[in-house]
């Protein structure tokens, strides 16, 4: 259903396909999910059954929405499995699906931490971590959990931080965990955007 990329997609997709870390600031509804989701899916190895991408979201509603979007983008990639993991859902079902093998996990910080601590979420093959709505995670008090997850990642990985606003704490997180990131700011849905590369 895509005819032309939105400004955030036009600016972000080439950078992400190069494997660069990225800080993107754009409002909700500007196409951020496709901006990170399409290159993320492009770079997956469908034969690798361990998670290669992890998307952290502040709420289970957003986790489900992002997982649904990624599944629709991956409709022509039958081997690719996307799993949403979040609190309030059956832990055993999530465990079973993780054991069967998934390439992309979309989850809330608390449930992701639970699975990592239990040894049921293996990050050894992880290539990309996306922090979606980072400012919302800060507002909801999840930043310490996010940092804990970031500290568990392999040293060679891509980190994508997306946020509607850029408070000082989010900027600090970016400076600590991202390596020479491309920076993209989109002020409105129609703006071309400016990318600092």
C-alpha cells in the first residue's frame, strides 16, 4: 500500500540499510514503524531462528500495533516470525513461541527483562534494537529498564532511537549507547526533514 515514502522513511531507510545507528525525532503518525521496520526486515536472515531484532515499546497496545505492522510488511517472507511479548499475557505461550524460533521480538521493557533474566530470550544473534517512543518510556518510568536491556546487547549491534520529543535524558541515552548515529528531525508530516549524517 506504499506509493511514496514519508519524510521520515525517505531519510531513515537508506541510513538503516547501511547499518548505522539512528536517532529519529518525529511525531506519531509520520510513518516511523515502516521507517525502521522495512530495513529491519530486509536485513534479517530467515534461516536464523534466534531473535535478530528487538523493538522496545512503552505499552502493550503499541507492542501489538508494531508487531501487526511488521507481520503485514513481512507477508511475502513466510519464514519470518514476529512475536509480541508484554505483561498481562500468558508467559507460557510466549515461551513456547520463543522456543519455536522468531526473528523479531516486539515487547515492553518489563516482560523483555523477565525473558532475558529467565534465559528464554536469547540476544546472542541480535543485530538491531529499536527504542520506539523513547520519550514515552521516560515519562512512564522505564528508562532504567531500557538501560538494563541495552547493557545486555552484543557489542556489535545497531541501535535505533525514535521519539516525538528529545528531552535531556533521552539525549543522554543516545550519547551513551549509540555510535555516531545519523540524526533525523521531522517537524511535520509534510516536511522534507533534515538529516545530519
